[in-house]
C-alpha cells in the first residue's frame, strides 16, 4: 500500500497496524516513495532483564590498585 504524507498523518494508527500484520506500507511525497514502515525486531538474547548474566568474567577485577593509582594521577595532574 502506498499513501501520501497527509493520508499517513491522518491514518498513522491504521498504517502501523497494517505494517505489523506484514503489509508493505510506503509513504510517498508527490507520488515518489520516501519511507517504508516496517515492524521493529528485538535483538536475539536481549528480550528480558538479565539476558547477559554469566557472559562476562569478574568485572570488578579490572578495578585494582593500579587502576586507582592511574585515575588519581590523571585527576591530580589536571
């Protein structure tokens, strides 16, 4: 389905529903296609809180005495 800008503005909800149902929705300006409405797809593996749990090592290990000293040096020199 191709609609012009004014029609898209007035019927956005209907067009979104059509795109979600799999219909191709093109919005045109002066008869020339400008954009296509498509549903958003969630990235795999990130669909819920904690989806990355256990995939990283001990993150706190990078915050050792040497890092603290380097940060202190950087901010004290400024």
